C-alpha cells in the first residue's frame, strides 16, 4: 500500500484541522474532513450581518504573513492575505498609555513604552533590562529552560515596579489568556520575542474566518473532500490502531488509516478512553484550559474609534475603577480592513477575560455589563452610534468549538503543562493524532493551532510508511 492509498480523516475545520487537511492533501493523500458546524473556522470563524463581517472571537494575529498561518498558506497555495497593523496599537494601564510599534525591542521603543506606561523613574533601568530580556530572540533550548517557570517569577528577578508588572500581567492575559502567576515564562517569551523580531502584527483580509476558508478552498482544489453539518461521534480502534470514524446519531462508519482530530485533546481521549492506558487518560483529562472570554460586538453608524487595536486595563491599585470597569481588548477590524463594515460605518469587537465555565452565566452577564460601561467611559457617546450590538458569552464559544468549556485558546500554556509536560499530538493508538491549539504547537492561539498543523503534518509524513 503506497502513501497515496492511505485514507485520512480530519475531524473539525478549526485553523488546526483546516491547515493540516490542506497540507496533507498537497502531498496527494486521500483526505476527508468532517465538520459538525455548517461553517468553517471554529473559534476563528467570521459571520456577515447587514454588511458587517464580525469574528467569533476578538482577534489579532501576532506574526501574520511571517508566522505559521502565512507559512501554511504559502505551502498550500491559498489566497490568504494580511494587513499589517503598522501603527496605533495601544496599551493603556490606568493613566499610563503607550503605543506599541511593530518592532518594539529597540532601545528607543522600549524607553518610550516604559515612559508612557508610567514606570517609576528610579526603576526604569531595571524595567528596561527586563523588557529587553523578554523580547530578545531565543533558541529552542533557551525557551525550554524557561518553560516550567511562571512569568511572574522571571519578572521578579529584575524589578518590583507595579506598573511594569501590571503591563506584563495584562500582556500575558492577551497572549496566553492566563495570569502571569500561571502563564509559562517560556511560552510568553516565545510569543513576545517572535512578534518583536518579525514586526508583523496583522489582521487577515476578510476577517479571521478567511484563514480557515483559504486553507479549505485550497484543500478542495487539491481534491480534498469537505463535509459540513457532519459530527464525528466515535473513533474506531482495532488491535491498537485506528480503523475509521463513526458519523452522526446513525453511526455510519467511514474507514480510515489515519485520524487527525481537531475536536480537542480531551474530547478525543474521551472517544477512545477504553483503548488507552488509564493513567494516561486520567492525566490528559486532568489538564487545565485557558480562561474564557465574553465579547460585545458593536456595529456603529460612524467611525468612533481611530485606533486599530487597544488593550485597556484599570490600575489594580484603583479600587473605584476596578469596581466599575473591566480590562478590555478591543480591535476595530474595519480600521484594518475597510470592507468589514459598510461605508462610513465601523465594527468594534470588545472582549474581556472570564472563567471558561458555560454554566456560570451570571458572571458572564456581569462582565458584559462592565465591558459596556468601560467602552462608554473610554468613548463617551459610543452608544448613540450603535446600529446593533451582539453579546457573546463562554457558552457561545463552547457551542461553536464543540467543547464542554468556553476557553479562549485550548489547553492552558500553564507553566506546569507546557514543553516536555505537554501531551504529544501523537496519541498512543496507531494512526491517531490531535491537531490544534491543544497539542503540537507553540505561540498565540491561532498561531499555536497553525504551528500544530505544520508539526502534525510533518509527523504524519514521517510515520506514514509504518502506518
Ligand atoms: C474571544 C476569543 C478571542 C481570541 N483572540 C485571539 C487572538 O487575538 N489571537 C489569536 O491568535 N487567537 C485568539 N483566540 C484563540 C484562537 O481563536 C484559538 O486558539 C484557535 O482558533 C483554536 O483553533 P483550533 O484549531 O484549536 O480549533 P477550534 O477553533 O477549537 O475548532 C475546532 C473545530 O472542530 C469542530 N469539531 C469539534 N468536535 C467535532 C466533531 N466531533 N465532529 C466534527 N467537528 C468537530 C468544531 O466545530 C470546530 O469547528 C481567541 C479566541 C476567542 C474565542
């Protein structure tokens, strides 16, 4: 049996699944992708309403063309394009405000950021050294040495400046969707230094959904078979190897030599638990996810906000602000791609971090109210320009990604579960792999899913003769 006779099934069309399916189809493999939703992209999908194109989430892409999403697109010959966010990327902590240039690791840029954000002048030198350390290019070995340390501990080695700590804690929440007490220093430094080196912070032309769509268009052109509205309900295993998947409630069986699941590591392990070593299954099921998020999507009848990206955080020492407001990340997609809103209008997506548990709807409600209060405080009069608003909670994220939790990223890049402590995307069942943000990659959300797609594609090619 040659490699072109092997049947591959991919479960799910998130960025990881769509990317990996397209990469394998490019090698001439016989690939079928089943997606339970009627649309592609999972957490990184886009939808149209009244001429506005809004995303499932609240997104920006750390390295655009120069990162894994661009790399997959080049390999598969996709149509994906990015707009680089060359100016107007703001971070605000209380009364301190700084503009982040694309290449933020130069001495001048760092000094300007520290000045703007309001670090104590007597602590500026130590904050400067810390920023330089976090943004410096690193080898894989150097990153691995930082993996099992919380980011806060690394920063503590340099400074106790409150504003600097708040800025890095907020940046950790943005990149890893974890606090800096939990987030791995290795993962953070990888994300932060790659973005500083590449200077290519971007937003996809056409919205976040354009990423998976571009990969899937290429996939279908190369002969890949794509089926929407088709949930995979089981994975068939015989003699320690996958033999196929079952579909829907009817349980129709589709034979496969290789199954690549983008449905999440834990849901995949649950599907095949009876064939796995109990200790391994329990370990995987005990791993923690990143935090969740809620969002308010504003369709506005005029251009209210001049910036493309803002991260706003209340100063933690200001209890009055903390009571009324919440830290908000608010990209303005139509400032990065004017086709995402009707002429003269503006699309603003404002998101805030919260617990990932869908049943805690009262917490989501409270955070959503605080997002609206924060946006009205930062942009007085915004409400008068609202054509419509859409509020999404963590139950919405869980529903769209087909998971029990509404986590933003996937399995957490917690210092206890990254690097050598992260499960392999190659499961201990022959021919079974997981792809996406849960395993097999590094980076920020969508880019971690893309990195995983590239790594799992290479892994499958290197294993395939033995499968
Ligand atoms: C609010 C929010 C803000 C974010 N902000 C950013 C950001 O600024 N930058 C960034 O890089 N990332 C961001 N992310 C994270 C990023 O979107 C995700 O980490 C990434 O898209 C996950 O991709 P994935 O490949 O792991 O799969 P997912 O997106 O989880 O997709 C999985 C797919 O599999 C399908 N599926 C599941 N089970 C089955 C089944 N049994 N049968 C068939 N299909 C199935 C699902 O329907 C879904 O389409 C954000 C996410 C959210 C929600």
